């Protein structure tokens, strides 16, 4: 079956018979890859510490290779190296799976550490003075 172009009356080949080089190409914008990377970082760090900003990423794509730079906040204390490694792995895995791009480099920049309150510790500021049960200093 041959399709005919209505304006020119010329025959067109069916899509299945068009050589791969003539079919065109799909280009994924850098900002789309950056959004995928930021979401992957959120997944790797879930749940985010209280008061943390969501991870954000910047990406440079050249020749189907994505170089990623992601900014994160971490809870502290934690194994910072292990958390950053988990973020790197997750970003490389998700970007590769969703875009078919190679991810040779993922730079993780830790912007802030959020101190987790110790169990039973009072929240907020406290003075160094002891208080009695009625809130008076001795």
C-alpha cells in the first residue's frame, strides 16, 4: 500500500519502509533530564529532613551523555559518603532508564546539613540554666 500526498500527488512510502536515517531524531531537553535527576535524588533521600529544600539539578547533555550536578540537603548525623553514593546510583539508573543516555558523571553537592534533634531533647532554644517544675530558676 502506497500513500499519496494530497497536495503534490506524489507517492510516499509507508512508515515501516522509511530508512532509519530518514525518520528523524528525538532530542530530550537538558531541563527535562535535570528534572528527572532531581526527582531521582528525592527518591534516594526520602524522607527529606525537616526544613530541607528539595534537591535541584543542572545537566549538560552532549552526544547522548548526560553530566549531572545535583544540590542536596542532608539530615545529620548520617554517613554522608553513603548517602551521596546512593544519590549518584539512583540518578544514573533513572536517567539512563528513562532517556537511554549514558551518565558518566554525577556530582553531588551537599548544600546544608540539618541537625536531627536528639530523642527527648527539648526543641527550640534553651538557656543553660536549670529550671524547676514551675519554670523558675533555683
